[in-house]
C-alpha cells in the first residue's frame, strides 16, 4: 500500500531520510457506549491527525424512526438483542448531552468524552450523514482530502466512490480474528459458538464486501467467557485503537504489509435471529452486565474520575 502522494506540498515523495508529514485522517463512526473507551484511546493516539469525523445518523427518514427500527429489530433478532443494540447507541447520545450539564458540577474532566467533545478538543469538523455514499458526503470528504480514512464502529457500507477519495486508502477496526466472524456482531457469535480465543483485526476496505479486505494487523486474545459480549467488544476496540498509531505510521512511510483473507462465505455472520440469541442465553452468554454499563455511563457524564476500560 503506497504512501500518500500528498507527502510534500508539491506532491512529491519525501527525500531519503526525511520523515513524511502526518497523514490527514477522516474518521467514520457510529456513536456507541461500549466503544467510548476505545474511541478515547484512539483520539489520545492519533487525534491530532483527525480533521473530519463522519457520524452515522442512525435514526431518520432513511432508516426509520425509533419505533420502526425497534419493531424491525424485534422481528429479526428478538427483544434482547434489539434492546441492547438500541440502548448502546441511544445511551451514548444521552450521556453526551447530560455531560454538558453534569461534568462541570463535579469539577473534574470526564474520563470518557463523547465523539463530539473529542472532535472539538482536536479541532475536527463533525458531519452527520444518513448515507456515507451520497454525493453531498463524498463532496465534503473530498474537500477535506484525507490521506487515510479510519472506520471505527460504523454501520454503513462504504462503496468505491467514497473509498477512492482517500489517497492512501481506508482501514477498518473489526473485533474478531478475520476472516472469522465477519459481520456486525462478531463477539456475540464467537461466544455463541464456544470460542476460547478472540482478537481484533485492522483490515483494508477496498470494495463493498463486508470485512473482507486484506488484513494489515491482528492481535489475538484469550476469550474470558465469564464476561459479556459488551465487555469483550469494548476491550477489543481499545486494543484496536492502540494498534492504530503504528499502522498509520507505516501507511505514511509506505512500509505497511497486508495479507489477503483466506476465508469463505461461511465466515460471514449477520445479525442473529431471536432463536440464536435465546440458545446463546441458555448457554450462559450475556449481552451485557449492568455493572459494566453503569461504570461507562458514570465515566461519560463525569461522576467518576478514572477512565473505564
């Protein structure tokens, strides 16, 4: 994967021994309570390079309102999974709004800042989009002219028109050991299938195939089956965020190596059906634990002073 052609003001590559300038990064993200620890680590690590944040607008005319999506989700995945996924998104947005009021009252900085707060701190522009592939979004991203797009918990499929905007490409942080468990709920499926090992993968997005691009970095981890899917997912996004600085550095120097995925269509797992969720629950798989969620909420609104992770 070549380094960006924007490595110097005249478009030429840097001279031998000369460090390339920092890459300009655009971030694609869907607000999530579970991902807040990882998101904060990500901005700690590479926030000075992020100038544009593309937020997914989950509710609205394109996807339907809250009740429409609730009914649709219950039909597909049952009430357990639907309520958890909805709560994960909505609670992050509510905590962000509450923090504006509560954090100053306690006289301390929030250990977990929202995406908008992080972007503001680093001077990044935030746009909220229902369709990342529409002409308006592509025009905005093109105007920013990113060298690299980082996808970090995003629910929309990027297509070639937006992928091609980034000079050096697009990478995605995915909480599984790809090619295993491609798709939207990888940790749930790993728990449901009895896996004792998991991990996080950073892979390139080269087309609209979901989680199928060449892998550039992986980290393996033992699966603590006593933990919930939410806790494991959160820890994997933190691990992925900590891998990003080295990956970004290698992008900048053109030294990044990648490995094509040797997978099959069976590696893809979509949203589980209600029966899948019920069977997993009987096997002891938990989607979340109340104590973990409460700690994240407390950190997000400034009730506690130490980062939850």
